[in-house]
C-alpha cells in the first residue's frame, strides 16, 4: 500500500513543473508573469480569532464551574457525614416493621447504604415476601 500512496503525494518538483507550465501559458497569452512573494507567517494577535458565538471564559465563569463541580462531587473522600437523623429514622422504621426496600425508598438512599447503616447500628428490617 505504501508504494501506491507515495505516487499521489505532491512533491516540490511537481509543483515547480506546474509553475513553469503556468508561466508558459501566461507568456503565450501575452500577459506578464508576476513574481509571487512567499507568505510569511506572523504571530497571532491577542483576541484575533474571536467571533460573536464564541464563549469567553471569565474568572467569574471559572468560579461558577468550580462551585458546580464541588456540588456535583459530594463530600470529599474520607469525610464523615452526619447521619444521626437518618439513623434515627431508620431505627424507627425497623421498629415499625417496614421492609428493607421500603425503608430505603422512604429514606431516599440506596439499599447498600441502608445495609451498612443497619449493620453498624444493629438494625433489622422485616423480610416481606410478595404473595
């Protein structure tokens, strides 16, 4: 495959042949050939490529994104949450005989977290079997 792709790539010699052909065609047409000045790269100027629909991230926007990331991330790893109210509600539900699944839904936590709380605090939930 390599030998096929190299034949299709433009080379400086092929470009030079095209330039000579173009110069000959212009000379035959009676026009003067103008020497082309090579394009020089210049450094980008600040805010050169700004369009109306582009978003510019300001310091206020960065702070807002940081606050949003903190809210989304939850508490830091290793931090202990104050679950005292949650534990008391779970204890009351276990005394009332509420099933594990119903208690988790009512407390708006997952069953795994409720299982950890129950194991840590010695709570037992009823096993209701669907009829």
